[in-house]
C-alpha cells in the first residue's frame, strides 16, 4: 500500500469557488498515471412538456381542504384567482408572497400569466393550494425547472390537516374543565 499524504502543493489546482479542472489520482511508482475523474452527470431524463391546444400548462394544487385548478401560460405576470386579481382575492401580502414563491425560486417573476379557480378551505389553505398548483404547472411547462422547484419542496402536497374532534372532548385534544367536587 502506498502512503497517501497531502501537502499544499497538491491543493494548488483548487480555486476559491471549487475545483477548476478534474483532478487525477496521484500516480504510484511502477503504475501508469490514472485518468482524470469526470464530473457526475445526471442520468435522469427530462419529462415531456405538457401543453394544451391554447399553449397553457394545467395542474391541480391541494392544501388542507382547498383545491386549486391552475393554468400557466407565458405573459406579463398577471395572476387571476376566481376571476379576480390576486391583490383583491388575497388581500394579505403574506398570502401573495406564498403564491409567488415558485416564480422567485425559478427566476421567472413576471414571465407567466396564471389563471386559477380555487374551492374549499380558508384563504391560507387556498393560497397554499395555488402555490402547489403553480409549481406543478411550471414543471409541466418547463421540465428543466423541476429540480429547483422540487428542492424547495413545492411539488410535495402538504398533508397536514386539522385533527378531528374526539368524543368526550371540547376539541381535538382540549378537555372540559375538571371538577373535583
């Protein structure tokens, strides 16, 4: 076995942001020099682009009891929810921030128009459902964005829902006030 010691001269090929070129393994006496190490290549094929006859990508988003049907097409960045503008439907700025997260992650802010219909749940659940639907539709329109959106967790449906009320309890876990006498 050979002695693998590293010195500063071995690190000379490294740059500030990483390895500048593939580094070959050190040659051992009596053996031919090793071939350079190739960077890892993703073998995962891109999914096919899914667009309807009007040039839109469709997806369904869900969160709590809310279900959103979302259509995404190239445009000026206008988001329409149930026939109304997003500023009117989602009055709270935090809800509008939630909806625009998939565009911010993929650097596509203001490049797509979104038309969606939402049913069920409250405003927070509906905003989460629209976000989930936008993320799904974006990956169907541009399959290359899938890895960035998936890394942020926007493609995963948030399965947390309200726990059901139990018999003999005030709510799901809250008990009535205990009386000793």
